[in-house]
C-alpha cells in the first residue's frame, strides 16, 4: 500500500520534474521560482475547489498562474538583466506572500470538496485513493509527454532547445533568445504549478510550504532517471528522455518510501536527497573510469599475447 502511494506521488510529482527539465536541461537555467510556483498551483487549486469550482478548471487556472509566474521571472532575467538564479529567488520569495494572500492562511484543507481523484473513485466503485491518483497522473503525464515531444519538434520548440545549447549561434540566425527564455520559463512553471495543483487534490490540502525543496527534488529525479537509463544507452531518443524524467521521479519516491520504512527519520530526507544526487552524478564518472580500466586491462592482455 505504501509502495503504491509512493508510485502515485512519483507520477504526480513527475509533472513538476518535466517542468524542471525544461529549464535545467534544455535552457541550462537552475530556476528557483519552482519552489514558489509549486505552492502557487496548490494554493489556487485548493481555494477554487473549496469554493465548488470544477476541479479540472482549477487545474487549468493553476497552470495559467504558473505561466504568469514564469513570465515574471523571465522578465526580470531578460529585460531587467537580473542574474537568472537571483531572478528566480526574487520570484520565489514574492510568491510566498502571494500564496498566503490567495488562501488567506497558511493551509487550506479540501475536506468534502470535489476533486479529480474523487470523481474517478465515484465512477469506479471501490477504487483506492492511491490508485485514483496513479491513474490520473499517468493519463496527464502521457498527454504532456506527447505535447512536449510534438512542441519541441516545431520551429519554436527547436529554437527553444537551440537557445540552451548555443545562444550566440541562435541569435546570429535571427532568433530572439530573450523571448525563447521567457517562453521556456513560462511553460516550465506552468507545468510545475499544474503538478502542485494535482498534488494538492491528491493529498487533500494546499499548503504555503508544500513547494519547499521542489528544485532539489526535481534535480534528483532528473539525475536519477538519466543515470539509471543512460547506463544502457549513451543516446536516448528525446521522447524516451522525457519518460525517464518521470520514471526518475517515481524511483525517487520509491527510494524515499523504502528508507522511511527502514526507520530513517523524516528530518534526514534532505541529507538522503543530497546523497542520492551525488551518487547519481558520480555514475558517469564511474563509467568512464571503469571503461578506461577495462581498456588498460585489455591492452595488457593483448601485449602479453603478442609476447
């Protein structure tokens, strides 16, 4: 039961990981806005659902609010020339107050409110909350991966990816890289806010601090997915790379659930996350050293045979 819950939460947080992937891997920006945007999505969704708005409309409004938050960060970075990391911190700090303003308090429970998961459970009698969250997350993730894969193959999407790879070359081709960065930050934070809204509906409350550590969790999930599935192939197709990002989020949640069941205190989770990221980042280096070592051993064996 606990493992099913971990997988369900991993899928829902996987939407957030897709957003972090857009900025961290495609645009090469470590966007701190996500810590505030995740809570923004949860706050808006919680308030709307409690006030009897359609839960799907609440997800849409959360996504649009995330777009706006990402646009503010992009404006600070590209137009006011504030360093990208600082621009994200400024937006994240401002969003803390915005989220409290939206909810009127630090926490909004969804007791008795209609959510996407509740509607699914009502349709399929006897379905557990975790299974409802899992199915909802899988459907949304499949839709988002399909849309992102299509979008990144368009002219605008290709320009967005090229901006992160070589901004100078893209500017020489007449592409406005500032607009590409703003667009990337908007889409990223929109997805992160959507994830926050989904998590809020799944766990039954919106909280002003629910986004704390979002960037670190997203990075851990990305690195885990790349390290584990990159071990089998150096070059993964882009559509599968997007899937590995979500799988990395699921693996991260499973690891957390296992170590908690083994008796680790919840206060040690940040230390565990740092260790996981460190190990995952070290895997490519270990692979290089092992390849060099095996090459040296092979050369020595060939030399002995010739002798």
